[in-house]
C-alpha cells in the first residue's frame, strides 16, 4: 500500500476504479512532469451520486461531499497515468465547475470539498491554486465536476 493510499485509508477512503470516459477523451494525460486529469464527475460505482443544480434542488450542504467524490475520481485517473500518487510533488491547480442557478453564489464552498481532501491527503504539497466556476449545466446533469493538475517526479 502506498503512503497516499494509507493516508486515504486513515480518512476512511479508498481510490475508486477509474471512471470510464463518457465521451471521446482519456481520463488523464501526462506532459513533462505534469499530469492533467479530465474533468471528473461524482460517480460512485458507475452511477452519479446526484444530479441537478445547486440553488434548484440540490442543497449547498451536500456540495462539498460531491466535490470530494470528484477529487477522489480525479486522483484515481492521475494514478492510472503516473503509476503511484506517492510520486506527486505538488497539487498545482484545481478547477471546480458547479452547476448552479444564476443567483447561487456558493461555488467556493462546494469546491472546498475537493481542496480540503487534497490538503488532508498531501499536506503542504496539497496547497494549490484554484478556480470555482458556476455553469448552467454539466454532462449527464451532474452537479459538480473537478479537474486537477498535479506535478510529479
């Protein structure tokens, strides 16, 4: 078991299987010493954990947990590309897309679910730049999508 997997286990978590792409793309791409993940939806065992928009049916309180699921899926995608998350030397950037109504402004709190998980897993290496963007709709009516850029050695 890798150090990252052990840390996830301490948190009561495990990396899921890599989510199958829902269109014509790959889960992650490596260029140089960076791995870019495709946007990951909150899939659990092949099904979305929730659908809909924040501000219209999905409670903001549920958002961080959904973003956390997305981040776990992104870590699985990254691991599939680089072999081990123990190779990660820096979480460079997190981008969270939040499906929400025009008057919903809680995107940062939802994105915190991904950001806080990365901090718990990687410590100081997990501190990152971030964007939290409200959008009208996401693929499959997912409420949140997260992508990562990780540096590795």
